[in-house]
C-alpha cells in the first residue's frame, strides 16, 4: 500500500533537533520534509517532484524545495559539521559502554553517475572510473565525485564526514564564469587534501584511549597522506600497486624474491563464504616515508598471476590482523551503495555547485540518521546484534504507512465522500 507523510516521525525530529544546525523554522520544515521523503520514497529516482508527491504537509512544494537548496541562506558545511560532532559524541557514549579500543576510519571516494550528455550541472564532469561496467567514454564517466570517511568501532558503523570533489579544470571554469558576480570564488583541493581536511576535523573529537587505524585503497597510497596520518599518532593500512617500491624491489618482484619463505595461509570471511589466501611478506622502507612498513603480497591460489598488495605502518601487527582490519573498509562501499541506490545521492537536478553540495549534505544526514537509529540499542545492551540497515529503512516506512491509515480513517470519520477522499489523497 502507498505511504504518505502526514507527520514527521518522533525519532527523526529528535535526531534533527539534537544536531543544532541553526536553521530557521522554515528551513527546519524543509529539511525534515526532504529527509522523511528520502526515507519513504519508493521511486527509483528521488527527484524533488517524486519527493513532494509523498508529502501531505503544509507548504510542501517542489519549487519551494528547489529554492531551499538553491537560494536559502544556508551552507552544506553547517549540516556536515553538526552531523559529524553529534555522531562523534554518540561514538564516545558507545565506547564508554562497550569498552572497545580499536577504531577504524575508512577513506573512499565514489562517483554519482549522470547521462553522458549532461552539461549544465556545475559539479558534473568527466572522471576516471574504476568500474568497467560503468565506462561511458574510454576510462571516464560523466559524474560528480565525492570523498567520504566511515567510522567503525566494534559493531558500531557510522558515515562520519564527506566532501564534494571538483577537478582543477572544473574549478577554473566556474571561477571564470563567476567573474564580476557576487558568487564566491572556488578553491581547488585534491582528493588527498580533502581526506586530510576530513581527518583533521574528526581528530580532536575521537574517543581517548583508542588505537586508530586509517584504511584506504591504492588511489590514496602516497607519502603525504601516510606521513600526515602518522603525525596524528595513528596507523594506516592500504592497498598498493605492483610498481610501489619497498626496500630494494618493487612489490611485483617480491613474491619471487621471497620464494624461500613459506606461504602463510590466511582465511578471510567474505559475505557468503570463506576463502583462504596465500601470503608472503617483507619489512622495508618506502621512498620519502620515515620508518619501516610491512608489505604483504596475497594470492587467491598459487598460480594466481594478479596478486593483491598491501602496506601497513604497524610492524607489530600480525598478518592475519592486517588482512582482517583492511577488510573492514568494505563497509564504506556499502555506504556508497545505500546512498546512491536507496537514498538518491546521484538524483539531484540542481545546477549551482553550492545547491548540489546542499543536496549531498541532506542525503548524508539521512543516511547518518539511519546508522544512528540502527546503533541506538548498543547504549542499553552492548552485546546486542544490530539489525541490518534495510530493516531500519523498512521500520521507518512502516511508521508512515500506519500514519497514512490513521489519516485516511480520520478523513472518513470527518464525512469525506469517495470523490473528496481521492481528491485529498491524490491531488492533481
């Protein structure tokens, strides 16, 4: 049965008010309308028109929502900072209850794919695409790009921080278009710079006494980020490329040079099964990085011609733990799937880059609410098994389905005829 939003849920109102974003009453109303509609909307594409069709609340209008993103005096940074600080406060509460001491920060970036002919949206451009199935022109996809930071502490998993990424050419083009206008000029920041800015933001608010590991893929394997992480007193684990030099040889050459070393078998639990990987390792120095690192070469089978390569700054960590810890980065990919496939992160139809950043902020806040609601039972029972995110989303939709039934019953009791009832519930 279809569900409409006739009132905001109590849990969402409590979450949003606790953020203390500093919105006006009208802005609060629009933000809650968007978040509730993103959670309930069953449409494949979460456009403003599709979201508005679900709202049975005063002042629910798609043009008003568009102006809320484009012209209303608020910035994505307000929501981002408020969500980050609220979630880190919640992490501190959970850590005091569960006593977990290992904290993982997973770095990732992803593309919000658009049609190849999309030109007018300022944040959309051609980006290198690692996913072969999504290549539109050679190795590139027309999309917007964002970087994200995910936190894991025991069973607690939260989307912590994010940034919209613009290429250097995009920033230069937009700044040329803004000459002579009152719109502020943009400053280019590379993906590694955005990641370091996000880590700098969260560093002062992390729980004291936790051992922190930062996880990232081969795209971020560079000495700037690695030295930055170690300067904070954290450790890092990353995937790497075969041409990365460790000690006297490149990683692609170390397997044969370690032929006298017996392969260590490391079992790893995957989504539906377990697999045993054959590994060899060495300890050496990286170029322009102070200190030794552990380099691990992993094969699915002995005759595998495409091994995986990993680096770790913690030389005291066992190989089994190193592989296990790096596997936690997969949750960042789950975040990206939920954000784009279930919450419509890539469904924006807004032209200004500031409006697109605002759309990202509210979609990310929606996902943060889902993760927060999922983790709430940990405060009462630290050993409880958390429900999947899909069940949290289904529970929110069921709440609005019940409210819809109650609203229809109220209209019937008020004496509405069939025609009046249909006109009220399905306005043209």
